[in-house]
């Protein structure tokens, strides 16, 4: 969390997105999937606002993993299809 706060304080939104993604991965590893989902939404929204395409696909791919661990196959497939749609567009 300190890295994400530092990124905000230094006005570095790209680093904030990266830090949130890493926090999401750490929470996936801890199996705190609700917290991981929250971080995914926050990171994705910020990446989308700034047009950080690479991280959009990275975050959405990681989010599909969260859905997989939750047994939510419908949203897992939706997230993976979004990754494909983004990569086809860009």
C-alpha cells in the first residue's frame, strides 16, 4: 500500500496502477479474493482513464484468475474475452 500511496503523492498514476496490480496479485496469493477484486476494479478504472492499454489487459487477465478461483466461469470467460478484444483493437 505504501507504494500505491507514494505513487499518488508523487503524481505518478502509471506507477499507482502497477502497485495496485501487484497488491491484487498478493491478495490472490493470500486468497483474499474480495480484496483482490476491489483492487482490480480500482486499478482497471485508473488505467482506463489514462489509456494505459498494456495494464488494461494485464489487470483483466489477472481478474479472470480471480473469477476462476471463485468458480465464476461466466465472468472468467467475459474477462478473457475482454483481454482478446483489447489486444485486437490495439
